[in-house]
């Protein structure tokens, strides 16, 4: 197995370079409020030198294959690209060297190559200073004439020397980006149309899958191009100064939206900086998190019952690996698969949870921060994983594979256990496989059972300073969507479709995964009842009063990143047999005695103290 390692400085350099590339390549697409007073109708006789031109289309889906030009004081643009972007169907008639553009309820437009004239609904228009012309196999036409004939308005920003094209009848528009938890990305047409009619707002809705969501948001923020309303998967990874630099202070605006204000102050993912609110957590069921799910059909075939302790689970994994549970006559299955991330054991961290009894590394007990990474229970978790790796029960590639590669393994019947959330497990269940979430798991028969828990919350929405729409309008839109989701009001819409419900769940959150969950609804009744039983069992367990989501701001940013990465890398070495448990205990002894460790705990305890006040 070959593994490639990158230094953090290398990754940071790549991010900066990518951000710089984005900044240089992104066309200007938003109007500057400070220059609006300088906008005047573009004069047809405005005398400018022949040169390249800048044109901005506000809320219009138009892009050009070649940059616009000034010719004799007239902005000339690629005709086919402009007209088709405006909804016209175009036809080039080579014998007459003319371009004809037609659209229902719009005037028919005709432009001739080499002639300083055009035709609008059969009426000849003459006099443009520059004639349409062909260059680089493209017919260039006057921007102003074509745009205004289509009902648009063209204005000239004299100070910054660019034209702005707007539709005076267009609705205000803003952009939204969220993480699609179910991995599907069909357009939710019914939901978007309802919100458009209700708020008289158009929305550019961007859906991004879970595997690359964090990277996508980081790049967009680094490039200075976040969407107007953007979900941050983990808002705590942004230091206070950075968070407030790209997010709007929502404190005053939230006074009109008590539901959102309550979320912003109390829900996991809350970001309050110096008494100011900078985000609204997306509602979510805290138990909708990754947890061991098992192949029930494999259990049934091998005559096994669902395991409850880690030792019972180990024996099941041995049978999954050695007794051909998929019945193909080959020994090509493994017991457990998963993937890691740069901050920890990723989808194998449930093993740590089982032994420590806590879903995250840090917890709060009696007002003080406890670090389970340096506990005896953490050592037991590493011993369990190291034994599973050595015995061939754990995927040998777990430290190198991606989320998608793990998904491929599961779909191709290569593994019998993996950490999945409810929707992921349900999606894998079909005619050939039945995945069932474990009702519980615990270190031993005398240990406390655990349940899945989303320590970081379900993501947090920020209104970015890029937004050209007022924060109140965006918050009203968000508040209505959340209210309608919680009340079940979406179900009453005519022709409500599955993509709409999935988009609603991703966009506005699911506060209870048992309600209006299309993933569960698709399961056979008997299997669904077992899912429901597991969820109801989980709901008896809560970590809400002991979790410390703010810990990620120290672990994943700032001066403690490399310090803690060394600890996480040693975990991998221990699991894969490259280091011993003795190496681990010696490392922990030095780690906890270090000045950096003591300083980190002091900072965490200060944050807990501040939060309690």
C-alpha cells in the first residue's frame, strides 16, 4: 500500500493558490452599492476607443465564449450566446449572412453580418455606429440594441467603465448553498416555485454532497465568494475574527424571528462572538449521526443474533470474514470498513465512543473539561482496533480510502459492518442486502450503552457579507422554510415530489428523523420497524449537557493543530502495527506533561466558563 502525505504548509499553499486563481478568474457578477448613483443609460453615440469591454449581467444566465469589445463607441458581444442566454432560439441563415432570433411573447430579432442595421419584429433599425461582424467564427452584435429590444436595461458605470444589464421585471435574487445529506441532487422544483411565489424572490440553490462539502466551503470563503446564505458544516473551525469578517451580525435582525433566535442561542452550532450572533444552526436530530450498521441478511444466513458488546461484535466480524456470508464461494469479505479524516479516526471513531462512553474526545464533567484521548479507555479502543486489523477483520486500506471508496465496498458486498447514519443505511438496503443500525453497543456487559450523537450539530447557516439582499429578507425565507418543515406543511402542496422532500430535509433540517423521512418510508414494513426501534432506543440516551463542540476550533485551527495531529497519526500507527501500545502510553505521558497540552486545557476550560456565564 502506498500512502502519500502532505505537510499542512503544502496544503495551505495549495489553498491560497487556488483561492488566488479563483479570484482572478471569477467575472464580476455583483453590483457595487457605492457606484449605483453613477449609473446612466448607455448612450449610443458614446465615443470610446476600440478595446475590450466589461459587461455585468445581474441575475441573468449569460456567459460569453469571447470577451465583449468596444467598436466605435458601441459594446459588441457574441450574438448567439447573448440571445440564447435570453431565452431565444437562434438560426443562422448563411445565404443572407444573418442571424434570426425568435422567442414566444418577445420580438423577433434579425442581425446581418457587415451591416449597421437590425430588424425588430419586421421593422428595420438603422444607425448603430458599429456594424455586426464575424470574427473567430462568431457573429458580433450591438449589446444595447439587442438587450433593450428584449426588454432589458443597459446602464453604464462611468467610474469603473463597465456596462450593467438588468431585467427591470426580474425578482430579487440570492444564492443558497447546503449539504445534501442523502447524496442526491435532483432539482426541488416544487419547493423552489412555492418559495418564489411566497416571497417574490428567486433563489440560486446549490447542493453539494457530504464528501467534498467542507472543502467546497473553505475554497469559496478563501476566494471571497460565499453564497448569500451558506451552511457551514462545522462553524467552530473558523476563529472569531475570521468568522465575523465574512458573516453578517444577525443580532438585531433576529429579534423579528424568535424561532431562529432560539436556535442561534441554544442549538449546537451556535456562534456568538462578543455578544453578537453570527449564525443560525440548522435544525437536526442529534441522534442522526454515524453509528455501526450491520448486514442483517449476513447475520441471518450465519445464524447469528445482533451483537451488543464489543467482544460479541468482534466474534461476528470474524464470522463475516471467514464464513462466506455473501455465498459467492470466495473468501473476499471483511468484517469492518471505514475511512479516517485529517482530524481523527473518522467513521471508526465509534469504537472510541464505545470504550470511553463519550461521542467526542472532550466532555464536560462538573464544569471541567475531560480529555478521553489520554484515558485508559482510549487505549482499550486502540487495542481492539489493532487486534481487528492484525486478524484481517478491519479493512487494510482504512487509513487511505475515501468516503466514496467505502461506499463502493458496501454496495459491492465486501463488508458487513460500517458506521452509517440512518439515511445511508436505508439507502443501502434493497433486494440483495439488508443493513440494520445496531440498537446499541457497549464495551462490555457491565458498561453503559452508547447511542449515536452529532456533537457538532447539524451545520450552521450564515448570511454572508456578499449578499446583495437584506439579511431580514433572507432570514424570513429561512424561518418560513423551517416552520413549514416542522409543521409538516410541505406535505399539503399539490404534486409534492420526493426530490422536494429530500431538498427540504437538507435545507431546513430534520429535528426528528422519524418524521417525514423518505429514506425510512421506502423500507419494507418489517425492516422499518427495526429502524424505528433502534431510533427510539437511542433517544433514551443524551449527551447534550456534556458535549463540547467548540473544541474543534482549538483542535483544527491555530497553534494546536500540529500538536494534536501528531496524536492522531500515532493512533493510526498503533492500529496498523507500526507502533506498539507501549509507544502510545509513553507518548501520552509526555503529551500530557507538555506546556502546549496544559495551555490547551486552560483555553478549553476558559471557554466552558464563559459559556456557562
